[in-house]
């Protein structure tokens, strides 16, 4: 039995929400200081997005074109 890789499904309407919350342009990497700011935000939704971004940073991302 061959294991298939599952990908995270993010709604198109939810893509880039953390960038918008942190007032960063889309496509620009989120700096560590900004990520820490999100992790300690008073808004629980921003904290959750920041934690997801921190965890996703460690995922194995395939190279572009693969």
C-alpha cells in the first residue's frame, strides 16, 4: 500500500489573512518579530493564525515545480 501525502486545504478567502492582520504585503515573508507579535496578540484569531504559521514553517515544503 502506497501512502499518499495529504495537503492542507486552506480556503481561497482565508489565504493571506495573517499578512493582512500584520499589515504586510502578500508574498513577503513574515519576520520573526512580526510572528512573535501575532503569537502574543490580544485577538485570539490572530494568535491562532500566528501559531499555525509558526508550525507550518517546519513542514516539508516541496520545491517549486515539483
